[in-house]
């Protein structure tokens, strides 16, 4: 699962002051790719995620290094949310895994 993020990182990413500053930067924990294997910038917006079979899919990859971010969220007035509606059945999981393209790891954080 990894290390729990610092409380200041969570607050900056949700409803608190988004500016962490240089003394308390958040360390990047993953890189984002869509279901077609395209890199998604963490500074992007949901529309940057090209749908796969009508659904926006995010794949998490390790960061390949420690990269610090002094900003908790780019869009200060947008509060992120994550909701788990259901757990996929094994057959549906296999359906989606069969459609995912390998990540095109040519982003700056891949090295």
C-alpha cells in the first residue's frame, strides 16, 4: 500500500491552503496514464483523460524517483473527491484489463 501521506499534504489537496511551500513539499507517489497508455499530467484536468470504451480510466505507475510538489492542488477552488461505487466482479475486471494498453512511459518522470 505504501506510506500514509502527511496530514498537511491531504489538507492541501482537499479543502485547506493549497500552498505547501518549500519546507513541507508533497512527494509524488505515482504517475498517471489513461487506459490507452498515454501519460496524464498531474496538473491536467479530467478532460485530459481520453475515454476507453466510454469510460475514463486512470492507471497508476511508480514515480521512479522522489519529486517534490510545493502545491497541493492546482485549481484552488476545486475540491477533489473519490467515491467507490462498487467492486468489479472478476469477469468485469478481466474485461477491462484485456483492453488496457501498456503505458507509453516517455514522460519526464519516467527516468
